[in-house]
């Protein structure tokens, strides 16, 4: 090696390079990766300082003190960069041998000392790699990592650098001080240094048996002599009660002494004391000042970053926080590397950069920082800044978990539970780690442990313990645990049922915005469990959850709209919510959607779609859907008729406990529908269904009904008994003992009618007329009424008369109408007597005979026996209504009194005293309107717009509303405005809508005022 002139700038850089290299070696804790760590550091250090490694190597080799100062660093270049192990080995030995050959053993400079220490470290790595890789070696020094208020440099330092000592040097020093204690002279600086170093050796058992009391004595001697490092170390001993009774006040005093003498480690510790109130009153501002004084120390740099980030003793300044974290991280501080990684991950004070975050976590983790090791595991687990790698996640979580990182313990348990990153699922190991984390207070682990006790994973099932852990987690505000605890209280799992507490917990979670709890809370309000029934609150919480796409809440909200619970009944909205829920695969919603299509609820009747949705719900195990699907196949509804398929689905539904399916399956066996005849099995199913009484409110009544149903099924099986078939139709119509089923009722009525049972013939006509259990068919309705009428059924005779009168299902024929009304009246039908009286008074289908007509009115009004066949009222109400009807029939006979005709229309529309009949009501309203009665025009508009027995005709509705509105009818004014607003029956015209809403509002129609305000607001926004 030659000696050339080197610039002062290069000389200063080489010295600084050596000092920083030394610091990096002193910070190494992961000895198995020392070569990688040091190589990476050199690379980054040179890049940061814009230096070329080849030039730097040349400068060191050419330096006049290359052997004394730089041989260790040059050796490392040869070991890891040039890959020349022999040369590196000789270079490490060079500085040590030169020192040993020196008779005086005198160090000429700090850089010579550093070179010797570095060489010793690197040579020991070189010789003893296998030993160093053993974990036991690392464990010996692990405790140094976790001391937050200790001096990290407890040896005396030269410009902040630690000195390492050999065992023979320790022996020499101890003998020296045993002699010097007897001498009255003061210790010089070198002696104080050696006293402090000896204390350190006793503290950690280096070259001597560990003895903290002796360590304290040596630190005290050195500290009293004025050694700053000893004073700092003594502070640490007093603070933690090592070798002496704990005394935080004295600890602070010693830290302060050393700090005032300029010791940056003591200054840092004084800052820690002020921040945490150790031996002094807590004062964040003072803490910050002391941290700032020790800003050359990497730990202080890290803490300064934390102060700026979290506004500790200084105004928040994220830019400065990042600056300090970067300084500390560049100096190899693992805590700063971790904190800076957090900032990059979360985009705090710096642009979000998960790749950079991952790199920083990795650097920190390589220095054995457990928080970083956990975070690195999380990165691998979740794919943060790197690809997902469950195996590496498992490895890092395990390392951190062993070091008692609580969240890592929980996450490790989760990986054992799922078997991800591990060879297989291991519930026992999962339980072990959850238990450790839970007992350390981790709320998520407590919840997980509760689940393990609930289901018996890795431990014996214990609902009481499960409840206890859910409660611990819930008390810490963990949402999942609060939900589970609510369910425990609701169902009485591990505790007594307490629906009030369940309600309270669901309310807490619901207010946090969690849809599951919002839906549960809605259900509690709907059914009054744990609180009073409140349909509006139920709808409110269902709506909240539905907005969050909760399929159960969407279904429940649909049901509220369908039934008008807590909200105005709206079958269209009910259908919409059922559809939203069904789109997410909820089987109950799929069934309801099928039912909506089947019955035309909120949508057009579509039997094919009904079948499709029943089919999906049935495949998902929905019992009633399975039964309905059986009906579809049996009757060919929305699909080709297939009795074998029908039998299969009845069987599935019956196996799942559906009573009605059992009855019907029995019927299939008895009659050989889709299967061979097996009457014994069929009767067995009848009896089995009749003995089933689960989930029914009135059990006694149900058993009676089921017995009746069972009886009539048996009777029907005996040669298709027509009366038994009729009774079964009635049971299905009314839902007595079995679920209400109009389609099935229609089927049995038809079978009974086909065998000539008159009541069934009448009922069949009614079903065809109204479209119950089948499509509306007025012709078939008339035919069935006529057959029943010819068999003497009085109401069927009245209905047949009406069909002839109004031309329903047959050509209009008033003479025939008169004949059937007369037959019905003779059979005792009250309504027929009124109508027949009207026919005589007005000469319809017969000659005028007012006397006969009035006689029939009075006879009908006085007829109150057996009226329950026609009216769902008390007898007094019926007699009162009949008297009024009689009165208005008499009044209408007086020159066609327009008001009397209007009132008769109203009675027929609303079914007061006589059967509800919109067609007849329309006729009376028309007669009243023809005589100029304005209110009758409104009623005509209303029936054409909203009628259920008439074809809706918005154009005609508009026409009649307009006449009534112009005549001053306030209801018509509001209705006309609504048609203009929606463009129904006429072109959309907002100005005219506003005009008529105003008219209605001026006449005191409150709802019109609200509609008007909405329209005006919309216009302002446009």
C-alpha cells in the first residue's frame, strides 16, 4: 500500500465513514444477516453521499494511516464486495497484531481504537459464524432492545462511540483499581473511564460473573469522580432499582448532571423523564427541548419525529416529523425505520407509498424490532407493498408473537385456524395463541376465543366461557363481540335470555353503522322484543341497513311495505325490495319474489317468472317454495305439467316439515299422482300431518282444524267424495289447519263442482269472476253461476242475473236478468229483492209496477235473518244499513233523484248492507252524473282510476275528474293535479298540476298543500 496526498474533504469523509460503520456494527442484533445488513448500509451510505465505492476503496488503501485506521473497513470490502476471503482475513488481523506488538499498548488515536474494535467484531464473525447463527447467542443481548429509558451506550465513549474490552484488559484494570483505592489521589479521566467500563462488565457479566451490586459501586465511583457516562448509567440503575433501591428522583438528578455536562444520551434520558414524569413533574415542552439538545443521537431523532407528528411539546408539523424520522432511519435506527414506514403506509406527511413502507418495515424487522416484524407479517398477509405470501406472514407473526407482540399472537392464531401459511389447520395451536393474546387484553383475540368456546374448536365446547369472552371483548367496544353478545342475550346462550340487553347492544352497534345490527334492531322494534313495538322505528332501521345493501333488511323492508307496517302500504316498493334482496341470493326473498309474480303483487302476473324464482328458492332449501314448485309442476303453472316432478317437490317440502306438503303428498299417494297408488302411506301422511302442531299460536284450534282436514282428506280419497272435496277447498281458502292456498282451493272446488256439488259450482264461478286461484274468466264465471243457479243456489241466481243485466260474460239481456233476480229473491237473497224492486219501479226487464217495487224494498229492509251470509257486520249494523238502502231506493224512485242515485252508487261501491259491486256502483254514479251531480263525476273518475273490479282507464278518469274539478269538487281538483303531474290520462303539464293543487289547497285540502310545496321547490331548483 502506498501513501499519497489526500484532500482534507476526502480525509474527513473517510473518518466519518469509519465512525458510522462502527455505529452500524454496534447496532446489529440480527447476527445471522450481518453481512447483508452491513453491505446494504455501505451501499446506501455511499449513494447518499454520492461516492463511488471503488474510489473510496482506493482512497483508504492510499491513506497514510491505512493499516492503523482503515484495515478493518478495507477488509470488509474484500470480504463482501471483491470476494477475497484471505485478503480480508489478513487485513482484520493487521490492526490487532500491530496493537499487540506495541509494548506500551498505547492507542495513538480514536480511529485506531475503532479500527481494532471493528476488526475484532468482523474477525469473530469470520471465525464463528455457525455459533453466531445460534439463537441462544442473540438471546443473550435481546434485553437491550426493550429498555426505553436506559443509556444505550453504557461504556465510556469517544465522540459517542463505544469501546469494547477483552478479558485480560478487565483483569488488569480491576487489579489497578484495587490498589488505587488505597491511594488518596483523585482519579484521572482515564481511570474514571476504566471504572465505568468495569461497572459495565459486572452489569452484563463480561469477563466476570454478573454482579449488579458491584456494577453499581463502580458506576458510583466513576460518577462521583465526574464521568458523564457513569452518571448516566447510575441514573439508569436508580430508575430501575438495579443494585440499589429504586429512586426515580435520584435517577433524574444523575441524568441531569450528565446532561448538563453535554452527554447526549443523558440529555435524551432527561427528555424521557420529563415526557413520562419520571422523578420530575411531567412537562412535554421540557421533554422536547432536551430531545432537541440530543439531536445527534438517533433515538432522539426518532423521538423528535414522534413529537412533531403527535404534537408533544411542540406544534404539529408532519414535514418536520418526516425529516427527523428520515435522519434517524438513515442512521440505522430501527424505531424510526418503523415509524417512517407507518407514515408511508398511511400517507401521513408524505405521499402514500406502500412499497417504501414495506422496505422500511423490512429494515427495522431485520434489526429484530418486534413491532416491525409484526408489521412485516401484516404486509405479507394483506399484500401491502408486496405480494401476498401467507407463509412469510406466518413466519413473521410467529417471531413477533414469541416476543409477546399481542396482535401478532392473535393473527398467528388466525393463520393456524385457516391453515394458511402453515402445513394444515391446527385449532389447538390457534386456541393457544388466541388465549395468550386474550389474556393480555386483546379484544379481537377475546372475541376469537369466544368463538372457539362456542363451536368447540381446539377446546371443549363451553357456552358460558364463550359468553364471558364475548363480554370482555364487548366491554372494550369490539363491534363483532357486541353483536355476538347481543345474540347470546337474545337466545340465552351462556347466560339467561335478556332481550332488553340484546336491544341495547344492537342499538350501540347499529348507531355505528353496521347493517347486521341495524336489521336486528329493526326486527326488535317490529316485534316488540326488548322494547315497545314501534313499526316506524323498525322501518327506519331496516331502511338504514337496506341502504348498506343488507339482503335481510331489504327483505324485511319489503314485507313492511307489503303489509303497510310503519309505512304506507306500497306493493310496488315491496316488490322492489324483495328483488334487491333476491339479487343477493336470499332464499326467502327469492320465494317472495316468486309469490309476487304468481299473485301480481307490485308487478304484472307472470307465472313463468314465478316458477323460476320458486325453483331457485326451492333449490336453496326454502320449504314453501318447494311446495309451491310442486303445485306448479302438478298444475302446469309457468312450466309444463309434470306430476312426477310435482311429487318430488312435495316430498322434499314434506321431509322438511311442511304440514300442507304432507297432506298433499298423502293425497298424491292415495290418488297415484306422480307415483304409484299407496293408500296406506297416504293415510299415514294425513295422520302425521294432523298430529303436527309446531309454530302455531292457538294449538288447540289447530289440532281441531288438522283433525278436520285429515278427516276430509280421507273422505275425499273414498271415491272422490264431492262434499269432502268441497270442504278441502274451503280449508285451503281459509287456511284452516293448513296454509291458505287459493290455487289449491280452486282445484278442489273444481273437482267438487265437476261432480255436481252446487256450493262448489257457485264458489267456482266466484273464483273465475275475481281471478282467485286462477285467471279472471268472466265467461266461465257466468257459466258456473248459471249451473249453480239452475241447481237452486240463490246467490248464484242473483249473480247470474247481474251478468245478464250488465253483460258480464254473456250478452246483455234485461229480461233474463229480471228472471234470475226473481228466482234469487224467492230464494231469500236480500240484494236480489232490492234489485228486483228497482226493476219493478223503473220497468227494467218487466212492466213498471211501483207498488210491487216498494213492497220488495220494504221486505228486503225488514229481512235480517241469515244476513251473515252476505255481510261481515253485526245484525244491528246490517238492519241499519238495510233501512238506509231501502230509503235511498225509495228516494231514487222519485223522478230519478240524483242525490239518491249517488248514495246508491256509494252503497254498492263500499258494500254497505249489500255485496260490494263496483260495476253496479258505476251505473248509479252515471245516472246521478247525467243529472248534473258533480260529486258523481268525481266518483266516476275515481272508479276508472282506482277500481279493482273494473278495467282501469286513466283517460276516462281524467275526463270525469276535470268536470268535477271545474265544478268545485276538492277531491277531484287534487286528483286532476296528480294526473297532470304524472302525465296519466293526459299529457304531463306541471303548470296545470300546480294550478289545480293551488285550487285544492285554497279549499283546505292539506295533502294538496304538501304536493304543491314539493312541486314549487322542484321548480326553484331547476
